[in-house]
């Protein structure tokens, strides 16, 4: 029922996020198996060396049942249910003037029903431009060398089972400790598919685990426990050094780099229903970005 985030995949997600501006992506966060889903493909960049985007063709994944494509001013929509693979939806700019300029961002929206099967699904998107095209169609399995990034990743959606936390964690890590240290911080990105609140954390390695915020008191940055952290729907919220973080105290053992620390996160939805997510956070000395949390003061 839980999503296990392994360090390798967390690293891959992090690498991907840094270049996400150029990719065609779906909003962050998972969606429920068998539910109605609004697939909003975000386009924020024209093809390389191009000035504008003139067409978008989405190849639907297996199990996705198209229900509706809202009309889009200045663009014609062609739906081919028998098209390539499991059907295609194509938006075509009616004129060069209607094409999406390279410095403009927008979303191309379709609605449909998600498969009942859980796991990631991928929408392959062909972006055609006034000059050239870009086929956002690579799957994680297309990358074979360790550490290699996908140049043209397909838009990914994590489909989760009913009863599971509707939230995805990525880039999780725990700061490794030095001898004598009794507490440490935990960091990750969280993306909820519907409004959720992170209300708790527990781990076998610590006697006390809390959600912390950082705030200025006078001219000193201090941290304190909060009862919950709001996670807006379809957005990524980052827990990071110097910002919101998980605080592990009364450590029962040293946390050594490379060790994997299980964290059970508890969430509450808008109706108060609780769900949990197990995240495996690798321990490391510094964040991937080299950030420094030594400014923390209790
Ligand atoms: Cu703290």
C-alpha cells in the first residue's frame, strides 16, 4: 500500500526536476486508480531553436479512457480513438498567430478515466514547432546507463490504489549525524493529488519525530514544531534545510551516510480521513544542492 522511494529513483527524479522547465509535464502528485482525471499538459518552452509551438499530440496510455477535451480558442482538436497505440489527441494551432510563443506557458487539457491498475502511467507527447519537433516519449526503462538523464521524458502520472495516501514523495534524504549528535533533519519533496495536510511522522530510529518550521525571531532563525503542513493539490512542496523539515530527536542510533531510514508519514485529507506513506530516506552528509542547515537553532 505504500510507495517505497529508493535512493536511485529519488536521485533520478531530482535530476529530472532541474530541467523540468523544458519538459512537457503533468501536474505534480498522484491520482486515484479508476478516478476521473484532468490531464493538464504543461508546455513552457518551444522546441530547440524554434520560436513557437504549433501542435501537441498526446498518445494515450493503456487503460486511460478519454472522456472530454475542452475547446481551446485558436486551436483545432483532432481525436483519434483508434490512432497509434491507445489513441491520440492532437491540438493544432489554427494559424501562426495562434501558435504558442516560446516564452509563453500554457496547459493543454483533456479529461478521462484512469486505469484501475496502479503504478506509473506515461503519456507520450509530440510537440511540433514552427521549426522542428520534440518527442517527449522516453520511459525510465529507455535509460540504461546509471546516472544518465532522459533527454525527452514522457509525461508521467503515478496511479495509486484507493485507500492509499494520495501523495508522492521524492528526493528524500536524512542528514547523517556526527558522534554525540542526538537529533537530525529529514528532507524531501511532497506532491499531493488532492489537498492534504502532513500531520505526523514516525521512525524507528528516533524517540521523537516532529514536523518543523523555520521562522525569524528578532534577527535569529529558529525552528519549532507545527501540528501540520498544508499540501495544496497538484503542487510540489519542498521540505529542505532552512525551511520546513522533519525533525528526528532522541536518536536511538547514529545515522551514517548511505544508511536507509524508514519514515512513516501521516496525512489528513479535508474530511479528516488519515492515510500513511512509507518513505525510505537515504542518509547523507549534505543535500544534493550542497545546502547548509547549520543555521538551525532550537
Ligand atoms: Cu527542526
